[in-house]
């Protein structure tokens, strides 16, 4: 495919671009190339369209997006920092894979750190914080019901980070955000393909109610149970999914239509 000019004087309309062939990436027509390249690649990984272990060929991606290799290389390095990409001496950039044991560890870390953050936050929570958390949950539930997969991880992080922000522990928040980035694509898969929306909604609402009541003991217990329960459910789902892949004899990539079905 011929390389297109990626820089234009004004942003291209987001609803009029058509996917290119191959991986279906939309050519980028905007000025901030590295950020937009990063967003495009991250979203494809989180949606499962670049599956675990998939090589990410810089030349092919650059051609698909209509950019040079420079923003692609910079975006891949950022994705490496986020834990979504690994660099192999022989294969180059590949989509990272977490073992089931690593996923268990990831959610145990989240449960420990986030329940502690919430405990520290509650004395500083305001009515405005409570209102913001409820508004985010309203939007999250609408996105769940509409099958708007791309919004799930964003809104989930907004809810959690809104609860933790009053603690004013910026270093810990940075760590928690990275843990969320690690788990986001797996959680999307689980919610979409196991129809776990009701559980997610109910648990989030219960946590928000406990926080609004300033019941630190209940809120932290609910948060810990919420995260550990999601981890256990996710591991069970991934174990079955990976066993199915082995039985089929090849890795099956989750297509957008699969995820949208949730």
C-alpha cells in the first residue's frame, strides 16, 4: 500500500476514515503522530486484534498507518513500558503474554495496593468525589449494555482512580495505573465473552455506596473481594480459552465482532 502523508493542517474526521486491508488499521491523518500511533496500536492489542505473541512488524504497521517507522518505533517502546509489548532479540517487538501465575500475582498486587489506597482515601473523600464516581458508573453501565468495548477499560480506570485520587499518593497511583494497563485487555475479553457485566455493575455500586457512607472497613473489604474475584474469574476463563486454542492447533485471535457480541 503506498505510504500516505500523515501530517495535515487540521485533524481528519474520525468517522469518515475507512479501514485499510490487512490488520484493518485506519491510516493516521493527524499531526501528533507518535501519540496517535500509540493509541491505535494499544487499542488493537487491548481488543485482541493483535493476539498474545503476535509479532509487530514496524514496516507493515507504518504502511498501514501511513506514517514513517519513527513514530511506530517510539510507540512500541512506550507499549513496552506499559507491559503490552516485549522486544525479542530474534523476533523484534511482540505482543506480551502473561502466564496464569503472573495474572494471579497481578490481581493479588492490585487487591493489596488498591484496598490500602482506598482506606487512605476515605477520610478525604468529598460529596463531589462521590458524585463524580456515580457519574462515571452511569457512563460505564451504559457502555457495558451497549457493548462499547473500547470504553470499558477507560471508564473502569476512571472509576477506580476517582476513588483513590484524594489520597494524594501520586507514586502509588502511577503503579496502580500500570497494573490496570496490564490487566485491561484480559478483563475486556472476560466481560465480553462471559457476560460478566451484571457482577461488575453490582460490585462497583456496592463499593461506591460504602465509600459514600464513609465505611472504610466495608469499602476496603469490598474492593479487595472485587479485584480478587475478577482475577479468579479471569484466570478460569483464560485457562479454558487457551486450552481451546491448543486443541484447535493454532492461536485464535479474538476479532472485533467477537468482542462486540458481549
